[in-house]
C-alpha cells in the first residue's frame, strides 16, 4: 500500500461524509481511469468492490457513459441494426 498526502485545500472541498477522504479519492481515481478507458468496467467494479452492473449504473449516474461512440461508430451500428431487422 502506498500513502498519499492530500493538501488541506483538497480535503476542504471533499464532502465531510462517509466514506472518508481516502475512499473518495480512490473512487475518483477509479472513475477517471475508467472514463479514460485505462481500465475496464469489470476492473473498476472490482476495485470499488461492486458488481459490474452496479458500477456501470453508478458511473452513468455520474455522467461517465458505458458506451462512447463517435459519429462513424454510431453510423456503423445503425447500419448493422438496419440489416438485422
């Protein structure tokens, strides 16, 4: 385990609720790694001790999408869906 020092300025803006600051910073780090697609939803869920489906819903509520497609990918998906109908 690695210890990280947090400035008082950062601690001041973290809500004074459970979980404590260390857990909040851990959650924010995991969410950011997932948002950047550095880790999978399964790994993120594991790190936060959640079921994968629970994590996906939680991340979505926080504005981190499960699926992020660009315009080309959306068009490709729509084309496939039309063919399969």
